[in-house]
């Protein structure tokens, strides 16, 4: 299996901050990576696919970058609605795998 | 607008088989552009992919669960189903069904539409 490791596990930030979350793959996954946002009691929501493509309807303050084994999700100016847990997911392998999640908390 | 809805028992006894169904509305499960999958999330923990199916019946399973998982599709009812056998307390989780985009190569892509999830507790 391809292991996905996110850092940090928890991030404390304020409204307006620029936030970056990192996801590392245990082997190259090209650009086959997605990012999701999950709020308590809700299903995950797709934000980014193919490492840097913004899903329709997702605010432009979200962006993704990277290829190979290292990827980042950036929120350019954190909004109150963005406090949530974020997951990366690789789909290079038939056995898709998720990162362990990064919780973005209010500072 | 396509929607997915999970259904099934909320309580399953240890050693028995967990059975869930996902009903797809607002679109066809027989689309060549998508796979259909199951993901679970134990309380307070992260997401774990269980497996996926194409409308033709082709399946992919998580290697760690493969011996206990069966996913099937019923195109006439626009549904797909999950069976997980020999369950233990470790299988207690919210179970989600979701649509996956199919890549140009035919492989699985990102999960773009999710059901609301259903909590399944394994307990006697």
C-alpha cells in the first residue's frame, strides 16, 4: 500500500492567516492526489483533484501544488468556514489511501 | 443533482455480517464515467477506503479487508451494496458511499459526491 503522511496533525490559526498543509506519499504518485474538507458530523467534500485542479464551486482561496511524493494544500486567507479537518488521498494505486488528517483550529 | 443514500442496520452483532446498500438518485449508476465506492470512519478517527465497483461488476478492495468484503451492484435498482463478514468492535464506524471519477486510463479517481453516512455499531 502507498502510505500518505500529513503534517501537521493539528494547526492553530486565525482568520486571515495563510495556512499550508503538507502531504507526503511513501512512493511517487505522479499528480494523482485529492484534498478533502470535513466538518464534524458531515461527509468529506472534494476541494482539489489531480494535485492542483480546483473542484467546481470551491473558493479560489484554496489551492494545491506538488507532484511525485510531496504535496501541499494552501488556504490563502483563512475564513471562519474553513475551520475543519483536511485529508489528502492518493489514487495512483488501485488501493486508494488517505492521509490521517489535519485539523485546523481557531487560535 | 445526483445524490447517494446509505441504508442498513445500525447495530450488528460480533461475528455476523454487516450489510449496507447505497441508493443512487438523480443519475444512472451505469455511467461509464464513474466508479462507486465505500469508505468508513471509526469514531474520532480518519477515513479508510473499503472498496469500489464499476457498473459492469468489476471490483477493487482494500487489501487489509479483502478477505471479508463483498461489493455488488444492481443496475436495475440503481444501487450498490456492501457486505462485511465476521465483524468485530473494530468495524464500528460511520460508513459512507461515494462516487469516484474514472480516470482516462480507466483507473479510479477522486471521490466527488458522498452520501451523508450511516453509523454502524458492532455490539452484542
